[in-house]
C-alpha cells in the first residue's frame, strides 16, 4: 500500500497516486481552505478521532502530476481488520492550493485527478473494506463532486443535525402526554450479537431514516458500523422496554459528543409499536439518560435525522431540537450485496 500505483489510464496517463505520511499542519490548513470553518473543524476532529481508534487508521493519499505544481490530497479512515470494522470512510479530498489564482487552472484538472484517486480507492480500499462511506456537505466541493462520479458513490440521504441544550432542573421531565418507557442497558458482546443483529434488522423495517441502507448492509454490518465508531460506548446501548410488562419494543444507542454532551446515534421502535404515541415517551427516557450521564448542571443532546423523515422531525421539534448543520450521506459497496446470504 505504500508504493505508488500504476498511472491512471482513465483520464490522464500521467497522474500518479500514492499513500504518504501525514502532512504537516500548514499543508492540512491549505487543504481545508475550500470548506466552511465549521466543516473544516469537523474534518480535523474526525482525523484526530480515527487516529485514536482501535478499529481504523487514517490513510493519506496524494495525487500528483509532473506538469502541475499543486497536488491533491485525500484522507481515508480504513479498517484495521475487516471483521471488526467493514467500513472505510472518506474524510476529505481536495487540492492543496498555495495561491488563489490557481483555482481556475485546477478546476480544469479536477476530473483527471479525481479519476486517479477513485481508481486508487477501488483497488486498495476495495481489498480491505466492504464499503466506503462519505458524509459531507450537501453541496460538495468540485473535487468531491468529481470523485463521487468517478467512484459511483450513491447518495442515500441528506441528514439534518439537530441539538437542544438540556438543564437538569427544567428539562428532565418535559410536559408531554405519552406513556413512560424505560431504557434497559444491554451492552453488545459476543453472546448477544445475534440478538442485536436481529433487533437492528427488525428496527430498520419500513424505516423512514435512510430507508435504502438496510438493502445495502447485512444486520451484522449495521451493528459493526456503530461499534467501530470512535465515539462507541458499549454501556449506552439499550433495549427500549415497557416498564410494566418489561416487553422490549425497540432499541436506542447513545454516545458521548465530547465535552459538549451526548449524541443520539440511533433509536427506533419495532414496526408493531409505531404510530401508537410511544415516541414521546422514548424521547423523554433519552433526555433523562443524557442528563444523568453528565455531572454538569447543563448538557446538550445532538442527533441526525433524515430530512425526509417528517414524523421524526415533528417529534424532535416537540422537544425543542433546532437545526445546526446538514450533511449528505453517501455509500459505495465494494461487493455485490444482493448475492450474499442474509
């Protein structure tokens, strides 16, 4: 993986792509300058998180051309073991510009560089991962847009990120008319992986959140995807239960959002328990969990919701979650999911 690949023949036979050591901070700043401040900060934090991850490592690749003085860089989070983490992530791709007047000339070269980078990803990442995931700005940079086309990345959803500030005194028991639900801790381990796989598969049935995702991943891969996240906290995986009968009616997964609070990674009721007014009780239980998870007087809950999921958006609006940013979620399978046994 450390040797340059053969020249790309798709667009320009002189583009060379190779893996390289992590660049200097000044190079990274130039590489991120096409992004908004918020997005650039997010990419930088992702790189740090994946560098600390036991499931992934950050792979840097450079695309260079002998007649062009500017190089393109891509950062990927690649699995350290396909069994534990089958997903590779594109963190960012773009030019490392040193002069503003280079923009026009670079735009002419973007397609050739993107094709070469895409060929690298298909050859190398495809040998160590089941899929490639990219979550980025709804309107991607020109380089990212060309790479999407070159790699045939499929857009599955636009995700709106919402957040609410929670106060221990006032927000722990929001005034909502709905049956109470409880969260029962159920940390994943080898003995209950089958249960989690079946529960996640069931929770995805007729889901309005990224509905095509269940057709592209096996249940085990869905679980492994959550577990391989740098923010994974096994003790915050829950069964959603009815307090009286103890019947399990759904699942919820939370994680730390750094010093700023908690993220609701995933929640869902099983199909037979939907449209019964139970969502409010579930959100109330989640709010209580988030408040109890911190020793601070105030904290924050953040989550992502499919822009097309009107029912979930209405629920979150009732709990005063407000939009803060949005991202487009893309996926590419490196194998043929339809031919694999489920």
